[in-house]
């Protein structure tokens, strides 16, 4: 299921990241790698703010849908 399906306040585990190589590399640099924990801080109009490692990252719906949990 894509990250966009997670609820605010929920902590999930990344299973894999899909998409083109460039997008996967960019998300990996932000900390979205397999078996990493991600907490959804808030959801607004399809966009997400997530806590990954020690950072908060904003993702639009397109990027968030590439992260499979």
C-alpha cells in the first residue's frame, strides 16, 4: 500500500520505493529506504509531512505514492 494511505500520527515501515531511478535515488537520499521507519506528521490535500530519521520532509502526493509501506 502506498504511503498516501497512512493516517496522520501513524508510524509505518517502508517496504520499497518505486518509480524511475532518479526519483528512487532522491527519496533514498532523504532517508526513504527499505525497512526504515516513517511517521506521518500531517496530511493536507494529499500532501504529507513525514518524520524520517531526525528530519521532517514534505512530500506531494505523487512522490508519496511511490513509497510502498
